[in-house]
């Protein structure tokens, strides 16, 4: 049987990993400045993570949500503590798309309404409602097309006010990435985020922060939205929450009441998944990784901001988008082939993304910066 061919891939096979270091099957070394697409938050094969998961697997890996799983409460307590949102409620699922699907569905249940406001450049996943709120028309199948979603320009206060003036009473939710990832690291302004909060409050709509990529400490605070001082009603999470183990989650405001049967999943919140997420939260907390993300992000920006060939750097902490003066695709290819460094692409062709592990070191950043400068000289 063939693998269904949907991913353009590099001809590289990674056989072993440690922290931000990767080795292929021939023993060649690579540096991971991409975090496996913002997923590897605490480093590959982190010893505490490996030990926690291994011990859990030896005890019990899975049983259904029909029994007590006390580790779920332990995870909720930890996430409440590191995010500062102890009064919120936690629902566990399996991916970023599923987290957003549940967030949007919950907003509709809560308000009894159907309209969703999303933004140009936004990416929220590939399940039916998540993809309907994603601004990439060629990944939306005909069956996913719906009039219930409207796309407004990102950071455009007038367009948002105008829409709410007409349709505010029909809006179930506004979904936004405080820093758009796939869209090319576009940062929402504090004024825009504050306006969303005000309009949602005035119209009893639900504000959903999609923190699947920008959350879990990546920007130096647990949620990227926290930099604005605005609080959402629902935060969706995945990627970095369990360092590669498939875990998604939503954190839900106390004002939204649960009802039995409202949401559900077979795998979400299972023993093994929860052990993985607990280990990650413990490492983020105990090793002060949000502080490192903040400091290393500032260091990268200070080192690259005046380099010739770089048009712009956007983002916060370890979620950075670097715009070249030329197309970034050949540059990324060279970075891998010549310097053996992985970085990410974005939907804006001139952008490449740095999304390394939150415990990336200054030395590893220096290697990356030297390689970037070397390649830019050639261009
Ligand atoms: C902001 C954002 N939301 C949702 C998703 C979807 O997550 P998943 O691929 O885990 O379904 C992604 C994935 O890249 C994302 O970046």
C-alpha cells in the first residue's frame, strides 16, 4: 500500500534526537530551529518527559472517560497555575483542529447563535468548522463551505465595528490567533484585541483565542494573548502542550457551563496523553522556560534586526517571522542543505519562521545566526 501523498517532503530521515539536536540515519547532525512545527516545546527526548511517559505506560496507558482519571485534575491544576487562569475549566481532546472545533461548537451552544467571525490570514485547522474558519480556500472542501463564517481584515478596527453594528446580536464567536502562525507571524495589535473583547462583551459573544501555535509558553507568556492584557473566554491549545504526543485542549471561562454529553472524545484525556502533558507543564514551570523564550527571542531580534537582506522581523519570544527581501523558499532549502538547520515556511512567500524549543541555547542561536548571515551574503 502507498502512503497517500499529501505532504511535500525533504529527502531526510531523522533517526534520533536530543534537545534541539537531530541526527539522520547516516549520523549527520541537524539543528532544529523549527521545533517540529512549534510542537517540541521542552526539547526532543527530554529525560523527565521520557521517564514520566514510560512509567505511565507500564501502569496503564488508556481507559475511557467513563471512569475517574485523577491525573486530568492534576494537569488542570498545573495549567491553571502556569497560565494564571485557575478559575477556568479544562476539556481535553487530541489535536489543534479538534480543540478549535470544540471551542466553536461550545460558543454556539452557549449563545444559541450561528455566526462566527474569523480573520484574513487565519489558520484554525482542517476539521469541518475549523477549516471553515481558515482563510485558505483550496483546503476547504465544498461540504465545509458555510455562510455562518465571515472573514474580516486582520487588525482592521473599522471593519470589525461595522460588522458588529449590523450582525452583533447573531455572533456566537470571534476566533483569533493573537499571533498568526501559518499566516506569516502577523501580530494582532493590543487595540484590536481590546476592541474584540469589548464588542464580544457588549453583544454577549464568545472570544476564542486560538493558541494552538502561539500558546503554551512559546511567546514568553503562557498565552500570546496575555501580552495584551485581554482575557479570552476560551483558549484552544495543542502543538506544544505535550511535546509531540497528540494532545489538544480548551480552557473555558467559568461563565460557560458544562452539560453532560455536550462535548466528548474517545482518546482525549487518556492516561498516557495526560502524563505527557503533565511532564511538559512541569518542565516549563521548573526550568523557567517562558523566561528563556522571552530572553532568547529578544536576543535573536537584536542580532538580526540590522542584517542586510532582512526586510522585517515580526513576533515575540520564540515565535518569529523573518521576511527576506527575496523569496524565502530557496533560502530555507540552502539552510538545510548547506548548514543542516531546520526552519519553517509561511503562507507569505518571503517569510521563514523560527519556532525552536523553549530551552534553545544562546550557542545554538549563534550557530543559526551565523548561517543566516552567511547565506544572505551569498544572495
Ligand atoms: C493556529 C493553529 N490552529 C490550529 C491548527 C491545527 O492544529 P492540528 O494540526 O493539530 O489540527 C494549527 C496547525 O498548524 C495552527 O497553527
